[in-house]
């Protein structure tokens, strides 16, 4: 346990997704990690755990900033990554680095994202299918309503439901979790950019 190019090939929905959980198209991955909007990495101080791992390929490999290392599961599917936050946070995007060219049958082909207050009440947020991905796979946590741009959760779970070529165990090389950057001025529903605006934005 540790504290710490093409993205979409088609817009066809994932078959067999759980009721109420929106599904994305088949994802291929991007060579570069790209973010839209003002987001920050949320999981630096979270507690990470996995359902199983091979010796030397544990949960730390998901957060070591190296694309040459990887977490390798060692057990029955689904393979789980649990991220427990110290408080309820706003989460907007999950980004994984996977590489079909290197990992072949160890590469995830179907992933479920779940969120909640803890293991006792996790709810599936989204299910995605991957098509021989090489690079960063971006999974948005936004709902079908355009106003639902993020979720609130104490815990996030990433479940690898299946691998390419009917592989048993899985490889994931990096995982990053992003949320919206908080407004530095409380009780304001908009963001000031310059230091001068922030300085004079509240009544003293």
C-alpha cells in the first residue's frame, strides 16, 4: 500500500455495460498526456492499494512516473486498483498508461470506474473498452448531463474486467487522477487569474 495518436476510434457504445452507467467508445490511447481546462492531480496524498500483485510489480509502479515499470496483477479477474482519499473530493478524469505493443495479452480491454464513500457502497460510473491501446487513455467521469462535469467521492476504484487475447493477469504502467482546480477565493463561483484581482476580490 502506498500513499501516494488517437484517443477514440469509434463512438459505438460498449455492450453489456451496467444499467445506469454510461459507456464510452473504444479507446486507443494518446502518445502525450493532454488535459483540457484547469485541472490538478488529486491522488498524490491518497492511499493506493491493489487486489493482487506480482513481487516487484506492486502498486508503487503505478505512481513512480516511469513508463518502463508496471503493476502486474496476480489473481482472478477483476483486477482492482483502490484509491482512498482523506476527504471527499471532486474527480473529473482518470488517465491510464497502457501499451499493447509491449504487454500484448496483459493489456486491459475492458475497464470499469467505480466511486463512492468506501468499498461498501461503490457505484459504477463508467465502463470503457480499449482497442489495442498504446499511450495515455483518458476516461472522463462526467455524466450525460453537460452540467455534471465531475463527481464527489471518498474512494475511486478502477477495475480491469478483461484483457486482450483473453489474458488472465494485467499490466498498467501509470494511473493519474484529476479534478477541477479549486477556486482560491471562497464563496466565488468564478475564477480570478491575476494576483491583483485575487487581492481585491474580497471585502476586508
